């Protein structure tokens, strides 16, 4: 038996349903990216670890938006995704309004481009800080929504 969660899209021309499996796929992939980041950090592969951390953040934010609203913006920007989610859950405002959190969020956001396209190397200290931020700050905030 296929379980389904019905999410009605806001715009009339987009009315439809989204299967439980589709919504959960984003969450599952996000968790795999985070686990992969941990393993890459342990192996000293910091560039790819940074990218995996960014992918976790992007997918888990999109998952929450999809479940709560039926859609999400087609963007790679973590700050835009957090701003969208903040409209639904004011607890997310801290990621934008607290300077140290905002700076870490933008550092992780930059990893999307930096680790893929630029001749940029990430080091152990910065990637471990990104990972710690995600585990201790971002993940708990997102899970409470």
C-alpha cells in the first residue's frame, strides 16, 4: 500500500498532490549528504565535505518548505530558503539576525560555488566549523518546524 501525504499547492493552476515518497526523498538525500560530509571530514577531503554540507542544508530547507507549503523556490541560495521558511516559522529568523549564524550560513552557501567551480581549497578548521554549526544549530531549528 502506498502512503500519501496530500499537499495542495497555493496557485490554482498548480493544484495537485505530492506523494509522501517524493517529499521524503529530499529529506533522505539531505541526511545522506550530511553523513557523507562527516565521512569526508574524517578522511580529510574538505572540499567535498563543504559541498556535502551545503547540499544537506539546501535539501533539508527545501524539504521543509515543500511539506509546509507544497512548493519551494528554485534557488541554491540558503539565505533565500531560510528567509522563505522564516515566514512560516519565526524561529528561523535567528539564522539571519544573529551575526555569527548569518556569517556561517553565507559561508556554507558560498561552498556551493567554491567547492565546485573555483580553485578554492577548504581546510579542516572551517569545514569542521560548518559541520558543527549544522549539527548544533541549524538541524535542531529545522527539525522543530
